[in-house]
């Protein structure tokens, strides 16, 4: 009788172990699929900044500036520059990168490197929507020590 009870407990323990391993594997598979759906290079085609009750639409003037955002399985980077190679009236070069997490909608950037050094070591929470080759990023950038508090809405088109 004791032997049968031990065998039953052993069988239950093995079943639980197999089930928990399967769930962990399935979660990793789901995360990998979500990351792969984001993986690639995207070009900014439109941006909006909302400060308080005011919306400033800053349609990216692609004749003057160009911005790209890139994702691999766990890192992101971005580059924004003017097309006059810094020799025009408004020279611009901003770049940064770090790690990210993405669950298919909620996206968090952990900015490790940035040419605007005061922005480094900050986390930013956004929502991402992917429809075909279009990625829309929406969320708040809040850095009180820099006087930054606004919501951004950026639209990107996947180029690769």
C-alpha cells in the first residue's frame, strides 16, 4: 500500500514537472515570436508631441532629417540626423540604444547609451502597435530633472 502511494505521488510530481517545463518553453516561444515580429529596421515617417493639453504635430521633414530605429531580439537603437551632414542651419545628430522588453503591446526601453547623456540610464514605457510594415509607438517621456514631460506618438515604416 505504501509503495503504491509513493508511486502515485512520484507520478504526480513528474506530471507537474513536465507541465511546468512545457509552460516555460511555451512562454519563451511566445516571447521569441513577439520579438521576431518587432525585429528589423524602421524609418520614422511621422511624429507628434503632446504637452499638457497642446498637441504639436511635427511631421518629419524627410527632405531635411532622417531617423531610423532598429530592433533585434533584446536590444534597440536609434539614429536621427540632418541630411546636410551638420553643415546646415540646424545641425542634428542624436543616437542612442539599450535593452528593451516587449509583450506584444507594452514596450519598455532601458536607455543605456545616448548622445544626449542626461537621458541615459532611464526607462521609458510605451505601447507599440504593429500593422503590416507600420509600427506606432505611443507613450510618455517623463524626466522631471530635465523639464521633460510629454507624450509622443511616432509612426515608423519597416524598411528591412
